[in-house]
C-alpha cells in the first residue's frame, strides 16, 4: 500500500471500538495512539454477542478462537415469578441462535481485554488521561491532554462511548444527538449464590426486569436490571447516587431481588446508564471522526453495540488504507459503508424493550406464553435469527494489507 499522509492517529477510548481500530490501523501501516480516561482497562458490563459481519472481522484479526474460548457458554434463560416459580424457559439456541455460524457471547470486559492484548505490544496506550482541547488546521490536530504534554496528530478518532468527549469537542453537546430510549440499565458482578449453571433467571414486574446469570464457568454471576423510566436528573459521576436510584426502583420487589441488591454497594464493577441512541447525520468533522457508540450507539436494546464497533473500526481503518490516508476520501466512504448497519441496528432496538420489560401483568403473561411456544413455532428461526440478520446488514469488504 502506498502511504501518502496522515500516519499518526490519536484514538480516544480503550474499550471495543478503540483497540479494534488500532489493530487494523497498525495492520495498514499507521501509527495509532490510544488515550483512555480510566487508569486501567475497564472491567465489567454485560455479556455481549459477536454476530454476523463482526464475527468475520474477529476471525480476520485471528482472535475468533480466543473469543470462543472465553465465550459465556450460556445455555438459556428462565422467567420466574415473585415466588421463584419458573413460568417459561428458552434455550439460547432458540432465543437468539448464538452458536451458529461461529457467533458467540462473551463478557464485554473479556472482549476488551482480548483486543487490548492483541494491540498493546505495538500500540501506544496512554491510560489515565483524556483530551482537554484540540484545534485542527490543514496540517493536523493539536491536542492538549489533561495531564500529558501537548502533541500533534494527523487525525483524531473518538471511540469514547455514548457520552463521547471527543464528540462534544468536535461536534457539539450530547443533547444535540442523544435520544432517550425510555429505559435504564444497571449491571454488576455478584457471587453465584443462586447456583446458576450457564443459565439466566429473570423476574419481571410491569416495566422492570431484574435478573442474574452465571459467568466465568459459574464461579461468579452478574446481577442485571432494566426498567422503564423517563430521564433521571442526577450526577453521573456519583456512583452512590446511582446505586440509590437503582435500589429505590427495586426495593420491595419479590423473588431474589433483595439478595441481588444486598451486593450492590460491594460491587466491583457497577455499570449504570440510560439506554440512549446517538443519532448523527455524519461522523466526521475535518480531521476528527467517530467510531462505535461515540458516533452511533444503538443502545443496549439493540444487542449490537460491540458488533457496530468491530465492523465500524474495520471499515474506518480499511477506508483510510484504501485512500492512502486521505481522510477527505476515507471518512465519507466509511460513513457510506456503515450507515445501513447503523440504521438497521437503531431501528431494531425500537422493537425489543417490550420483550425485556413488558409494561403490564398481561403483557408479562403474553411474553411468557410466547417464550413457551417459541420452540414449536415453524418460524422460530426467523424470530430467533433477527439479531443475526441485522448483524449481517453490511457485507464484508476486502482491503489490501
Ligand atoms: C465498563 C463498561 C461497561 C459496559 N456495560 C455495558 C452493558 O452492561 N450493556 C451494554 O449494552 N453496554 C455496556 N457498555 C457499552 C458497550 O461496551 C458498548 O455499547 C459497545 O461495546 C461499544 O463500545 P465502544 O468501544 O464504542 O464504547 P464503550 O464500550 O462505551 O467504551 C468507551 C471507552 O472510552 C473511555 N472514555 C470515555 N470517556 C473518555 C475520555 N473523555 N477520554 C478517554 N477515554 C474515555 C471509556 O472509559 C471506555 O473505555 C459498557 C461499557 C463500559 C466501558
């Protein structure tokens, strides 16, 4: 490949999109640097599916075997009532078909670690820092860090998630692009006191779901909560306040909810956020572009956040390589490639909330009935395969290394 310009790329964010982008940029001869606000790689989060085109991206990275080794191996989910009686069960194969076509489910933190380990030897990581200011001109982007000395990069890419600071600096405030999806989510690690064996238990009241599933070969579990709510005014840096908000919603509920909540304060990796989509007309402004949740978060309701990040990173790096580093060609080409998948994932997310957290007792009973019937429906493959279909919206593209 003939490299003409734009060799140095600063990437903000070391979760899924950032390291995946750095991996491909290195492959094509660029020099990426990743700045991550957290002092270490962040653990925690939900189990996520790697599906469709993203599976092919991971295979081409040579990481699919490792991802399969770390797969959760979850076999299914049961919906229980307040007394813990199972009302409906579904095996993972029917529910979302994970396992077919090399698709897999992996803990978010494990995937982030796999990507980090695949890049740390030849990518510069700056942990515990963040971009404070940046100014761009025809020659590059001058970046002032909160802690480190100022530096100039040819390009800057925001891979810093749904609340992207890079996006705020280059495109404007979050409120211009964020769309509240009507739900909140919280998740944290707990002891596997329910004795779950590669299984998830979920309990619904109208508009809420509380559940637990086993992780790391049943040696621990994740408590997971999602509930319908208007946006809640609070300080997002105040973990204790967020934990109180969660406890207030769930206090008084049945099943094992009190025991799940009893582990809340000790949780090592408490994650809490509004389910939000980021909707933007374009993902570049001069020498700055966005990848992953920063540009097109589809919300946890889509189940496709990691897939969008992996595929977006692959296309962004590939288009930069194909354009010999010319961002004026590469950024619009990347946007054209990604747009159909982003639109499909964001649309898909609009239809799933009622399944997770039905709004009334009648709807919960109706959902349970559907779950019980699903294995017997001839069109179960169509329903269960919907996430894979969305994840295959954009075909794989070959870029010369
Ligand atoms: C700890 C954690 C837990 C999560 N849990 C869930 C979950 O349970 N369910 C779910 O659907 N999604 C969860 N997500 C989001 C999920 O990872 C993304 O939807 C998806 O994988 C896309 O990844 P991303 O790399 O684009 O963004 P993210 O995974 O959100 O990563 C963004 C990264 O940027 C870093 N960052 C943020 N601001 C700055 C800054 N100013 N400067 C430098 N770095 C910055 C963050 O620390 C993070 O490492 C979680 C994310 C994190 C970081």
